[in-house]
C-alpha cells in the first residue's frame, strides 16, 4: 500500500492568503479518512476579522473537502484553536476556545483576545456535524465564569493509568491541567512551565508534551504530570520556508504508526510569514498549515526535507 506522506510535494497542506489564515491544527483518523480541524481567521466586510473553527477531510492528502466553518460567527466569541478530538462512549468530543477581539480589523494594529477567552466542548456523531459549544469549567463547577480567568488552547487526553479519567491541559499560568471522570465536573490539579498550544501523547508509560515557546516546538516528558524534563526542540525546515519565517508553532502530533498509509507519528503545525516581525498581516492572514512526520518523536522529516 502506498505511503501517503511520501506522495506529498510540499510541506504545506492548507495554504492561507491575504484574506485567510489557517492556524492551530488538530486531526483524527477514522475509517480511512483524515478529519482535519483548525482555526480560520477570515477577513470579511469592512475589513473585519472573524475567527472560526473549520473542518476539512481527505483520504489521500491530495484532495481535500472545502474548508467549512463548524462554529458560529461573532467577534465576541471567535471559536477557535481546536485542541484534540477524542472518542468518549458513542460520540466524538472536541475541545476549543473562544478568542474575543471585538471590532478587530485587518487595517488596525495587531491585538490579542481579551480576558473573556474561555474553553468549550463540542460533540459529534460523525466528525462533520457538531453540536453547540458548551462551557468547560476546568477550574471547578462552583467557580463563576467571570472568576475563571483568561484561558486558551485546551487539549484533552485520557489518563495513562486510569480508563475514563480525562485530563484537560490549557494555557493559563504556563500549562495548567484539570481532571474529570465525566467531562462535566472538573478539578483543578496543577500547572507546569511551558509554551502554548499544548499537545500530550502517551508513549513508553510517559506523558509526552509538545508545546510552543516564542518560536518552534518544544517537547517535555513526565511520568506523573508533576515532574517534567526537556526532551527536545525543533523548528523543522523553517530556515528554508519564507511562509513560516515569522513563527512556526502549534504542533499537534497524531500517532499513525500502525496505519499502513502513514506508518509514522504525523505532526501538523502552522507557519506564518513573511517577515520577522509579527503584524496583523502575518498573524491574521497568510498563515499556513504544514506537515511533518517522525518514527521516534525526535527526528522529523517533511516533503523536500533532508
């Protein structure tokens, strides 16, 4: 069976342009189809910028369905940054954030979400159609929404030792994490120093965390979620990619080693550029989703890589 990764001509799998930015990717492989989700920042009427979570899919990494928003429109919400898609019982569950920037437009200075950014869950039976977002109260059911603090970039992963126990990592005071047995009642459990866009896998009875510092993708490992050690850092082929020279970030890793069409860990990430300085034009437009792969989570390859 042909390896789909070897057939790729470019590391860019979803290209942005002057009115579109694709950021913060995640994916799940199911029944021969890679379902892909990411942030879409789109320039609309009056040059205003709207953030969405989009879905697209492909069976061969060559032909993709049209990227389609699965979240509602509104700058006061800006649902975005899907972290992971997991199977819970008979449904799929996705975590994501809001990223409110009321009044933001392409001709205004670059700015970030206000303090109302919060975390949410969405549920689906088919990975295409999703229910309305529901608030994720990771600080505890008794904590009022206004007291939760600004939080972004959630990621769900099942406990490596206890089936049915879920961890949610999110960016607040480094990487904070909470646990739940039903995805409803959460207990805040701790934090660790890290960058943003956390992705957590389990390998060799350890948690492997990918995170994004100011540039590039770092790796840390832990057996207990408390004691973490550095385990690597990469900027992939950034030095040869003008489309990622501003920043390469938001690495999401999917274990597809046992899928013959892939046979590797697959990393999706986003790159922004051109230019070394962050501006609205290379953060809210001209962001692209790239792909790389590895057999050991340490050495990475990509189309045209050495």
